[in-house]
C-alpha cells in the first residue's frame, strides 16, 4: 500500500533559525496536504498542493510539491516559539484515503 | 460555531471493558473518520464513513467498531478485543469522502487502560 515517510522525526532549532521537513511517498500523489498539531492539541489544516512543482507561501512558511508529485517539503524561515508543534504531511492517491506521514516534531529554543 | 465535538476528553478503562467515544459534527459534512495516534507517531486510520449507514475499515480496524446512524454522529467503540487500546483518538470530518478534501479534526479523546 501507499507509504508516506517524513524526515526528520525531531528537530531542535534556536529561535530565528530556519527549519525544513521533508515528505516522501512510495507512489505518485494526486495531492498533498500539510497539517500542524500544537502540543496537546489536534491537527489543523495548513495547505494543500495539487500541481507538479507547485510552490505556495504563507508568511514565513513555504510549501513545495515535487515535479514527480512524490515528495514535498515545508520550510519555515526564521522560526518563532509559536511555530512549536508537529507538522504532518498527508498524501492522497487517486481518490483513496489520505495517508499521513509520521510527522516532524519541531522544538524552538527562545 | 461549526465544528467537531469529541467526548470524553479523558477516559480510563479497565482491561476487558468496552468503551464508546463520541464524535458529533455540525459542519454538514458527509464523511467522517476515526484516527488513532500513539506517542511520537503519525495518524493511523481506524474506520471511515462516506455516507450515513455505511462505513469502511481503515488500516487498523481490528478491535474497534463504529456506527453511522445519523449524519452528525460517528461513535467509536473500543472493544476488549483491542490488545493495546491506550492511545489518543481523533475524529475528523470532510465535505465528502474524496481524498482531496480537507479534514477538520476534533480535540481528541485520550484513552488509558489501567
């Protein structure tokens, strides 16, 4: 079945440093979604990418979808303490259920 | 405010007991889902329902049961057959069952087996 892998599993950064998490699928995806889960909270939708090579920005967050539609990345510029949480990618293949990656837990030192 | 309500937030259970977790949504979404999250891990799909009176097994359905008698409600029963039920359970909904739809999650229910 479809597998979605995320790396790294954990990342500690100093406030102000950049952060990137990578998502790789074993199959070509129709779309990919990104969610953020704050400590003790629930996942909240951030963005969806559909087109090959698509890049979307939300303030300090930049999301990319690979040309082959098998990988994606989330980059945060100049992290802040409010960025703390676990970031999940979730891929969809031709109308099947979303498959979530294992998540990257981001910790930010003030 | 539209959203998803899960209850209880915390639940303790003795081994051998069945427990039912409630999930109610007022978003008028057709599809509803149950996920399990273990510490430091991603979300694994237990069951999903794309329409009232119909539901499908997800990746880890063994030891769980669901019903979808109303559009707004999708309760999950964790049975005594579930060998390791201690986990964080998340209910979600989407406009339809298409994988392209965005999921809205409830706040979760944390189940601990004593």
